């Protein structure tokens, strides 16, 4: 038997496609040797690596996480497999609910009764929930996603769905009213509960809601039953009105708790004080380094998450005015000052921080 194999021979031996081998090569997962003419050649020892990749892929570990795992650059394999087992357990619960819904519908139909709309709606919701169980994963790093999925077999849960339906039924309210403000505060309470104090989860949902508000085409199927085109601007305006009442000292509503960390508040206050100075100067350098350290703390040092948070600045000119007012309110600033501070910090970071 030959000691090396061309891609087509190795694919036949391993039971995979040549396209799969090329894809793994591009990702750096399975690097073949190259002939002098540039052709890929594989060894029998590559079968072991391919078997490991296939096994980890089977249990749901994403390809981008397999390479570092096999190369010893991530958590120990045992810990990763334990976490992945917990994720699969959560999926199993969702699948079990879908099976129960199907069995219930079949029993209903077998009894000779007509297809009850409520039964069919329950069936559709259960199956859609199962098929979309991983739809939110793109907004989280792998570790944060695993932690969140352990606590949440489905999303949005009953409280979110009830709140969305209630908001949808009250879109005729003036967003500046106290009633609308109460809805906005309930929304924020649920968002905090989703994060449960987990920085990685909070960052993931911040990315998700921001993108869903700015780019409707990215919204997950779970939100399709609700009029999010109107709900999201309504909530943004209502939250802005709550902030204005707080700022003006109105007794109609209690003070809304701060929604950004003390570190962020302190940084942006110092940036606002530095407005008018040159971001290239020493003060800009120090503020940029503080911002980089803050992102490290908020993302656990995840380079991809940091890059995503920095990229968010580029979308700022397209944000609705209500969204800008609301975001500025989280920093206890007016919109003009917050935008100027954000732009100064972006420029300083580009000058002094790599990556």
C-alpha cells in the first residue's frame, strides 16, 4: 500500500469528499504535505487527525474551535466535551418537546376530531423552536454560548413572548408616556435576567439586539411573529423618555439603574473632558489604552469579540436618532457629547491600539 495518498485517494479511503478535505486545509484543521508541483498528499497518520475532527464535529463543536482544541491551545478536551454534553442535553429537551407536540397532534387527529388550530399552532411553535435552537449562536463566543444554553432550553421564553405581545397591543401609546416607560423598564429587566451577570452573555445579546434593530434581515425566526419593525423603535423612544424624566427630576418614575459599568461611565466622562485635544497626543494614548483594557475585561480577552465591538462604531452614522439618544442616556450624556466622545475614542484607538 502507498504511504501517501493524493486528495482523491485519501477522500475515498476516509469516506469524505475532496471538497471537505480542501475546506479543512483552508481552515488549517488538516494540513497535507505538498509535492514539488503543489499537489496535496496525505499520510495514513492523517486519518487519526481526520477521525478526531469528525468526532468533535459530530458532537456539535464548531470547526473554528476544533483546531485550537486539537493543538492544545484551548481548554482541556475533557472540559470541552463536558460543556458540549450540557449543550446537547439542552437541545435534547427541545427535541423532546417537539416529539411530545407531534404525538399530541397525532392523538388528536386519530380521535377523529378536526385539526384544532391551537394544537397545530403548538406543534408548529415546538418544531420551529427545535429547528432554530442554535440561531443565536452567531452572536456569542463558544464559551458564553455554552454557559447560556445550559440555563436556557428555549428563547424567547414565555415572559419575553408575553411582553412582546403586550407591547404590540399598545403601540398606540405615546412613547413618552409613563405607561410606555414601564414597558421599557420591563424590557430592560428581562434583558438583564438573560445575562444573569455573565459578561460574555451580556455582550452577545448587546450585539444581537443592536443588529436586529439596525438590520431587520438579521432577525431570527423566533421574532417573526411579532411586529419588531415597530416594537424596537417604540422601546428605544420609551427608554429615551424614561431617561429624560429622570434627568429632569420628574417624580413620575423612579430612577432607572445605570446600564453601563462604572468603568465605562468613568472612561467616557474622561473622554468628554478631553474633547478639543488631539487624539494623537498623550492624553488620547492613555484613553485608548484604558478603552482597550475595558474591552479586554468585558470580553474576557476574546479577540473576535473585541473586533466586533470596535466594528460597531462604523455603523453609528446609520443608527436612528432615538437609538443614539437612548445609548447616550446610558452614559448620562446628551447625544451630541456622547457622539463626540465616541468619535474621539474611536480615533484614538485607531492611532494607539493595534488589532
